[in-house]
């Protein structure tokens, strides 16, 4: 199978779908893995770690990845400027969020692309093994992000989440009891 790993282009997305050690396993199992140059940079993986350490083929143009790979592995849902790159009959494995991404859903249906959404992959006990850890991380990060957004640097009210004497405390209210809310 030819597997493609394009660079994530969604704003503020620094992850890469396959780190070099996982690419190495796939290559040793006989798959060809095409990695877009710079795909691992945001996660601190160099192109050399993919090329020399893992045996991937580095590609500079995402159109070549989409035009060649049978399976595209990403982190986030394809962005509108990636829709035209997807090929008829291709498989894409990523977070898809199709309920909120109707244009993407339309593209997948029109091109007969098989979409495997990370957020819907269940194990034999019905657990969402790919979604759950991301939700835990999001829940734990929410207090840090909230604290940053309260600062006047971020156009907030200029208060500390924990408060200091004389400035009053801030209050937070968590809505939801799912994995994100539980970990907030």
C-alpha cells in the first residue's frame, strides 16, 4: 500500500499523523510511505528522520502525495484547498468532524473517497481509543488556555485565574460531563 502523509495546513496545527518510528514499521512491512517535506517540523521531527531513519520517500508537493497514495493519513480534517487533491476511490484516515464539515462530506461523497474518522473508531468494547486521549488533553489544557485568555495581553480582563489579594478571584463553570469536561 502506498501511504501518504501530507503536512497539516490547518491553522495552529503542529502535529503529524505518523512519527518516524511508525513510518519505519510501515516501510519494514513493505509499504511505501510518502511524507511531505516539513510534515514533522511542528512535532520536532526532521525530514532526515523520515528519509534516513525511517525509509520514507520525501515529497515536496502535496499534489504528488494525494495523486499517488492509496491511503492518506492526516491529523485534522482536510481543508478546502485540499479537496481538489483528493482522488476518486482514495481512503483518508484522520479526524473528519463531518457533522460540522458539510463541504468536506460533499467532497468525499462526490469523489467516492472512503473516510475513516478517528473520532468514530471503536475497539471491541466500544471505546473510542483515538478520540478519548485527545479529549483528555483538551480538558486538561482548558484551564491553561482560560488563564492565558484572562490576561490583558490577550485582551482579557487582566486577572489571574487563581486570583491575588486585592484583585478578586475569577470563577469558572464547566459545562458538560464528557471526557473533556471531566478532565477540565
